[in-house]
């Protein structure tokens, strides 16, 4: 297959590109920078004045949109929030324009999303059928992001919104920062410890995206989270156990808010999201249990 990836040089994008390369697919990565092609991978410039990526793409079977400024980098100032929001909207609107311009349409658009669309709660359990949406910054960003991508459905293109949970990996995402205090013997419960962490191993994220490409019956929102979410206190204890470090240092909520401002909501609040759609369609997780996932990332990866 010929697969176009926006955001192919990011944390998840690099893992996905390597996987698809090994499967023998032809990959086109949309990028702002000049890059030399590699085996089965070519780079096409976009989001620059005077560029027309559709002229180089010509035809593609699949579009994957992972583009956007990371929510994990930097303090959430008004400017940074604007960058997070605008980067997603600009990239998605340009992808829609490109797809509209192609005489031969792709069969599917896989668009990144996030469980941040659901309101934070220590009690609720969210599936793809849940209609509640958060009214905060992340909730608005995700809703607008999905709505922007949804336009391609009018071209009779199957559209899948991969609502990622907390993606665990060593090369990016939240895990390196979450693990650091334990490596310094200062790990412990953050906030109340009751907030949910709907985590997922990055290898299962890649496998879920490929599963969504191949499964024609999968459409609309898809929670990409392991089937066994844990509360923050249990998450921390498991990290400490795997690293053979103590779990003793309590970080109160007010300290996190002072240190991170509005961004502290990423660790002080959470959602219990269940991957109902993936499980019902027969997807199996390689890492359904947190202990096994952390052992793979923190022990076997050494």
C-alpha cells in the first residue's frame, strides 16, 4: 500500500514508519524540512508557501495524521496552548485540502486524537459510546480536531479517530518524566493518587493503527488504551517495583500546580477509558498489563 503520514518524524510516527517499512509498504512522510529518501520512504514538503503535496502524492491508499505540537513539551502558556491547538488544526485542514484535490481518494484517514475529550473523573468509565465531553483546553482541542478531520467523510472516506491514552515509550511521551523521580529515589504519589492513568504501550499503539487500516469495519472514535487502566498511586508503585526504587515521596496537588500551572491537569486529573471498539473487533494487546509493559520498557530495553 501507499501510505501518507503527517507527523511521521514524531514519537509515534517514527515507530509507525519503521513498522510499515518492514511490512514493505511505500511511505510518504509530509514534512517541512528537506530530507533524503530511504528504503520505501520518501519525504514531501508541505505547510510551506508554494508547496503542492498533492502533485507529488498523486494517489495514496491511506492517510495518517499524527501532526501537532506535543502537549508534553513546555509550560502551558497562552502562546504554547495556541501552538498546540493551531498546529493540529492547520495540519488537519491542509490534509483535508490535499485529499479533496486528489482525483483518486484514499480508502481511509486515520486521525490522531486523545482521551482528553472525556471529562476528568475518578468514577466514570468511558467507552467510544460515551457522549460526555470536557469543556477545558484539551477537550475543546480534541473536539475541534476531530471535527476538522470528519470533513473527509463527505468524500466517502472511512475516518477513524484514534483517541490515544498515556502512551508509554522510552523515546518520547510522558514515561521518561514519570520515571525520573524514581531514578532519583524521590518517587511517590502525585496529588490524591486516585486519578486514573489510561496508559498504553507504544508498540500496541502502532499495532492498533495498523489494525485500523486493515479493518474496514472500524470507524469513528477508537480508544487506544490498554484494557487495564490503573490509578496514579498504583502506577507509581509499579514503576518503583520495576526499578527497585522506593515509592514514598508525596507530591501534593498545590505543588504540581505551582510548578506546571494549567499543564498540571495532565497528572492531577485523568480518565478511565476502555478500548471497547478495538476489543470488539478482535484486537489483542501485546501488553494488556502495566507490569509487563514497564518491564519491557524499563528492564528489557536496557
